[in-house]
C-alpha cells in the first residue's frame, strides 16, 4: 500500500499504528520506557534527569519531540512541491501574529490524546508547561493575526503556499499598567532559543543598497554614494495543516552584516567603527513598529519593507528558476499576495528583476509583474495610507525610483487617453503626490502594478471602490473584488474552547473543524433542552476557567455569574473604547440614583495596546483604569458592576477570554473598521454581539439573523451624510444621561487626585467636534444594551440566540476566505503531499 493510501484525511482519533506510520516514528513511546523521545530530549539537549527538569526544560523537550514528529512530513511537503512543480502562492507580510505554537501543533497533528500522558504530566503541570512558550508577537493586531490564520488554512487545505516575513528580534511591546497608565517594555521573545525555527544559512541572500546607513542617536542616517549590502538569513518555521498531511513553511528573514568585521577598518585599529557597520546592518529586523494606523514615515521602517521584498523575491525567483526556464511562465507558477501596501515595493523590484536580470522588454516585464501580484487593502483611514518620500527610494535603490517614475509616466498617458483634458484626474491617480516633499502613494502603486485589489469585508470593499481610490477603480474596475476575512476554527474554537468544541461535536460530529459551514447543523438543536443545557454548561466552564486564571495570575476576582462583556482590540478613537466607557458611566449613574434598580450583574473587560506615540489612546487606557478604580471603591455598586482592564493583550490572552465571553462589543464608527476579526471569534464561541453596522459585523448579522443580533447606531451612509451638520453639543443639551456622564468626567469624578487629566477626552467629545460621533450613538447603544440585558434574565432565550450565532458563524472560517483567494485571485490548487 502506498503511503498516501495509509493517510486518511483528517481522522481525529487515528490509531496509534496509523500515527506511527504517518510520521515515520512515534512522537513518544507510549510504553513509557526511557527511550521516549521526550525524555531523550531532556537528557540529550538539556542533560537533565526527567525527574529534576524544570517547566521550561520540559517545554523545550516537548517542543523538540513534536518537531521530530513533523520533520519528515515537512521535508516531504517540500519535495512534493519540487517534484510536482505546481503554481504556488506566496503571502508577503510585515506581520505574522503567531502566538504560541506547541498546543496548536499538537492539535493540528492530532496527537492530543497521547502527548500529555506520554510526558507524564498532570493536567496542571501540562498547562504550566505550555505557558513557558513566549507568544511570537510579530504583529500589531488584526492584519498580522489574519496572516497567521491564513497560513493555517493554506496548510490545512494542502495548498502549495508559503509565508514571507521578518524575524523581528523584538516583537510587539509588552504592556504593563502602572498607576493606570500604559508603559511599554521590550518583548525579548528570542531570549531563549526558539524550538520551532530552523536557520538556513546556506540560503542566505544578499540585499544591495545604493547608500550606506548608520544609526545616529537612534535615527537612521544615509551616506549617499556609498553602496552597501546586507545579508538576509532565512529562518523557517513549520506551518502544520490540520490532520498533519501538509506542513508548509513560514520563512522569516533576519538581517545580518555582510562581514561581521570589515577587515580593512579592523586592521587600521578602528574596532568600534567596524562594529558599528554590523550594528547598522542588524537594525532592519531589530524591532516591529508598534503603529497600526498612523504612518510615522520613519526611514528605518522603509528599509524594513525594502528588505522583506528583496529577500523574498530573490528567494522565490530562485525557486522558480530551479523548476522553469521560461520567464513568461512566472504568472502561471507564482502568485504573490501583498498584505497591505507594506510590501508594495514588490512592484518595482519584480520589474527590476525582469528588466535587468531577465533582460525582458518593458511591456513583457509589466505584463508578467501585473499578472503575478495581487494586493489586499486593510484600511480606509487616510492617515494610515503609506506615502513614502521619493528621496527614500532614491537613497535605498535609485533603480526603484526610476521604475516607479516610468510606471507613473505611462499611467498618466493612459489616463489622458481615456479622459482627455482631465488633468485633475491625472493628478489624483498619479503614483506621486506633489507637495513640499514629493511622495509615492503606495496604494496607487500596488493597484496599478497588480491584477487584483481586494478589501476585507463587503462594505469595506465597496467604500474602497467608491471613495478611497475611486478614480483608479473607474480606470480598472475589473481588478477590484472583495474577500471577507475569516479566522481559523482550529485555534479559535477547537483549541481555545475544548468544552464547547466537544458539545458541538457530540451532536453534529467533528466535520466542522475543516468545514465550518457544518455548524449550521446546530440550528435544529437551538431549542433542544438537553443541548441548551450542555451549551450553557460549556460557557459556564469557560467562564470559571477564566475567572480562576485571572485570580491566580492577576489576583483579580470576578463573578462568573455576572455577564462577561468584552471589548478587546487596539486602542483607537475610531474603535470607540470611549463610547463603551460612557455606556458604563451611564449604567453606574443609574445605579447610584436608584440602588434598587433591577440590573443583571456585569463585568466589563477591556484589553488592548495603544501606539506609544498616540497620546489620546494612552489617555483612554488611563481613563478606563480610573473608571475601574472608582467603581471598585463605591459600595453602592459592589457586586453589580465591575470594570477590568487586562494588561498586555496578546494572542494567548484572546484565547483565554473569548471562550468565556457573553457579550462582544464591536462598536466602531460605521465605515471605519475594515472588517474586524475578533468579532468572528466571539461569534464562534457563543457570545452575542452588541455592535454597529460596520466591517464584517454586517455579514455576521446577515448569517445569524437580525433578530439574534444587537445592532445600533448610525450606519456608514448616515455617518457620512451627517458629518457636515453633526453637533455633539446637541446631545449634551438634550440628553440628560449623556450630559450627566460628561459632567462626571469634567468634574474630575474619575480623577479626584489628578484634577484635569481627562480634559482632553472631554474636549475631543464636546469642543473638537467628536469626530468619531460617540455622542450620536450613545443613546441607541444604551437601548440595545438594555435589550441584551433583559434577555439575560431568560437563560433559555439567551442560549438560543447564542447557539444560533454559533450556527451562523460557518462563513467566517479562514478556510472559506482562502478557498476564494485560491480560486478567484491566485488560481492555485491543492497539491497533496506524497
Ligand atoms: C504602516 C507604516 C508604518 C508603520 C506601521 C504601519 C502599519 C502597521 C500595521 C499600518 C497598519 C497596520 C495594521 C493594520 C491592521 O491591522 N488593520 C486591520 O486589519 C484587519 C485584517 O484585515 C481588519 O480586520 C481590521 O479591521 C483592520 O483594522
């Protein structure tokens, strides 16, 4: 029998024999003898007796044992692709927010039933062992986590695909809350060796720069006319598809100096000077920029983007050339997806390769480039659209600037041809924005230089086409499309919420793990008393588990019988954490006025990081913490309202909290949140959504049924329409609860010992026009909140809606999203490993 025949697709509880045959060796000897892989790693890697090993050593041994298990399959995946030479997809992203890998890899390899037992751990020890793994926090938020979910789906669907990113030495900063304020600490996640990465020195690439760069007082200084180069060293990480059939690769580039010492300098005795060159060369991958919505225009960030693009293209072109001799085949063998504009220098770099290395003519090079590249947009915020000074291109790679200007010249000719006399349109579509300093509009570059531009939810794609880049959409309507985001149900349901996963599997089987639309089968159980009881029991278990963790980890006590109401995401004005806080103040004020008021007890959870330079966002964090302290200190509401700000939001924290959530707040100003993805995770885990008609939340409501959703507020059209006359004062003057809440803030009720500190918040809402229209939506938010709260009293009615939400969440699997990218953009097909 061939090996392929032995491997049954995604069999959840495969026999031990099947596992051994699939992986070529056992992960652990189940007889518990001394030869077990796990114990061998303890002994041979750490030179320690299994009995004496600490948790970190045990983690490393377990991770190495799992890596042993997957290595053969990983190699086989690579050789299958080489042999079969299928068209491949490459996902280029500045961010991959991976989180932890050990438990995920065990889940996807379906080794769970064996592992904990084989390591001889009690459940508690096992959980402690998993905690030893630092989160790989190589991303800011949604865009980076989406990239990680996509990798999971691509591997699960056996697509010949690869991720390319940067191996930041420091990931997203660690957040601590001190006296209510955010403080940032470096995330030194690689302090200890990472068991998942494999350094591939032999595949290093050299990156050429037209200038030299030095760090001076923390800023990057270019020395023009002195060309230099950096080495890109790939570090590969396995991406285990569910079922363990396909193991794809995420390749992260590390920057290193060409020579650690420039020997001529060294021989002149300039030891430190020679060293400085290596420090500068190292910086491109030193740290992740912690901004998710403002372009700070930092030269080092530009260098990072250039570095990612040149390393990745050199690598994938080398691979393409190994299997193909004809350059014209590139679009038939390679699809490159640009995760936002961050890697959009791929347009001039691919042109450069085709023009200068392959020596093709412009027209052919342009045709190949466009048919190979595709671009995803993730934001409509004007301040987040990348616009890099022409000067940066000139300094880093003069040839890129020449190519961009030539693309722009031809684009201008095309626009003049199509719209004679419309010079304004030529200006608007141009790749170059004229100003005191001319800049390249990276979104225009990505749209013009690719064959596909997609948004990440229906409304977002529509607004992108109709507003943000309208002229280009008119010019190239066929390039524009939508791909509504999704999330991987393996990490976000199967792994994060084992209680609910089991309850679901008990009634509809386990096919949902790879075909999430099967969750629709839950609809007919929504009123089945025994299912409702099991479902509610799973939620309660998850809440108890979270409460226990919170108390042991942070010493915070919360009531698992209260409604767990959550808002966890980056702190940004458009996401309106401040609107949530205003709601809480109003509820608090009602209880103060009438302590006998009937109101279900509630715990409000917030978590999220603010960009270090975003002053108002940091003040919002301080405000939430002061609100929490004020409410905690008031005996009138004790046991009825509680606010908790969870520090250091990250993937692992989301995995803990989301299963325990009753209510998910998705309350951005309509038209501003491109999609949202935590909204989907909450829905899958049986939370009810309290939200605005924005991003993918609209599509979630369509799937679950409007009657099972708690939508409120202005829609995107109304927001746009009312901008010209909106006056927040009107709400202050006419809505007593709104006024009382604002007066408490202005009267330092939440800042008794820090008078005046919240004035900027009060001013943003009342004096500076309330750009995100908090006050316009507060009343309808409270009204929806009231409906939700009243429903809580009816446990069966609540559970029914929650079940119908889970049942309606099938569309939001990243498997569905990736299937659409693969067939509608990439034309890439599954390539089973054999
Ligand atoms: C750009 C230039 C310089 C420095 C930083 C940046 C930068 C970095 C990260 C700009 C934007 C980001 C991240 C954006 C992001 O996460 N967007 C979110 O993407 C999700 C996935 O599509 C959506 O669900 C969210 O709605 C969107 O906000």
